[in-house]
């Protein structure tokens, strides 16, 4: 049952991230975030992130401190995880230093037994102009299952 729910949620995430959702967006680069993990509290969890945005145009990378919160089912404990997203912006959006700062919302699903993964499709940021599409399934360590709404907050680091 859990495996079917996980697969169904990943399929929904893939549909949301398909070409029809990205028709009015241009690719800006890649955002890579890492976390040391955390513990799910049944209906909510929070993880701190360190992220680096690498622009596709060769401009200098930007560092972000982030937090990801899940509201839904989240049971278990995870260790280190890495999330990689392609960053898309609405056509005509001005992109400044640390333009990705802000809040993002979307759906996500994760599962782990020793090693596991997940996917999150989220949008938001400055003027809700950005969309983060998973490049590959998130990689994480631990024992958990989590399905729900994700909230990602990014702020310029240090």
C-alpha cells in the first residue's frame, strides 16, 4: 500500500512538472540543496538546507540557507539528503542576485529504508515567478515515509 501511494504521488509530481506546466518558463540553471536530515512528527517535519544555485549562463553561483517543511504524513527519521532541481522562471522575469529568495510551495513524496528517495515539484520565489523541477529523484538515508505539501523557504546565505 505504501509503495503504491509513493509511486502514485511521484507520477502526479511528474505530470505537474511536464512540458504543459513549463510552457511559459525559461531555464535559468540548477539548484542543489543538502540537508543533514531530521525526524518526521507524523503530520509535519522541518529540515534545514544549504543550497547553491548555478546559473546556466555562467554567472557566479549564489548560496542560500533554506528550510523545507512538510505538512501531511511524515513518519520516521532521515539522514543526509541531496535535492537537485532545474530552476525555471516565467518568461520576462528579471533575474537579479539572489532572485530565488522567497517561499515556494508544492507537492512531495519521500520514502527510505536505509537508502531512499523522493521528488518535489514546487513553485514560488520573488513574485511567484519561479518553478523548481526535480532533475532526478532526491537521494536520502534513513527510515521514513512522507507524502504531503512542501514549503521551501530560501534566503541569501551568509
